[in-house]
C-alpha cells in the first residue's frame, strides 16, 4: 500500500513518523474522525500527510489548518479534482458542510496507485473534472437569470444589463419594485 511505502521511505530517511489510521471501512469526515486525528496527532510543529482519497484529504486539511500546520496530499484514487483546493467537505451534526481551510504544500501522485483504484472511483473523477467546464458557467448563468429570491429577471432588465459597463449595478424598473441586479462576479 502507498501509505506503508511512504512511511518506510520517510523512516529510512531518518524522519520521525507518527501514523494515524482511521478505524472502519467507511470513513466519513465527521466529528469522530476529526477528533480521532486531533487527539493522536503531535502537538509540535508537524506536517500531515494525507494518504488516501478525498475524505482522508479533507480530514488532514481540516486538522492541519486548525493546528496551523502544513499538509501534503498523496491521493490514492483520481475520484475528484479537489485535492488542491482550500475547501473541505465535512459532515458536522449530520449535515454536509463546506468549510475553508488551506491547500496542500504539495501533491504527490503515484500513477500505479491511481491506476489501480476501483473503476467507479476513476469514472467519478473523470465526471467531476468534466462537470467543472459546465458547472462554473451554469452557476454564472443562474446568477444572471435568477434573483436571490428565485424570481426570473425580465427581458428589459437583460437589455439594460447588457448596456452597463462591467461591474456596474443596475436597478430593475419592472413590476417587482426596485431590485438590484448585478453584473456576473459582483454580489
């Protein structure tokens, strides 16, 4: 396994290594996993190594951020494109939440390990990557088409918006009262 190979290489290089293995087969980035890691991690200046998929990376990202330490990601499956992000997806109080932390100092990928991942995880990673091309633009389009309260913007508001300089706020003159319409990227 990749984790064992990395641990052996670090020990052979004379580095101190503390291994934390999360119990169970179905790991969740929840309070129990976070406390498990935080209670076992060194208190001193350290660098977390996230050897695993997205869930393990989210746990290491959160723990390293909260302890003001660095972390390095060693993905074991190309199941998503979030290894380099600053975002975490955690399950807190039974609800999925996105939190902000920090990105890894480095990402090291072992091609043989990634290629040996289960096919559904590889397919999920491809789908996640392909979806980014449309989802970002879908979000922008949604912000243009819909107001914050779910009302669709009028055609006359669109015509006025197109005449505005980039970033200039607009006011709706339609029957919905005076409502601020924003240029994309300006909330």
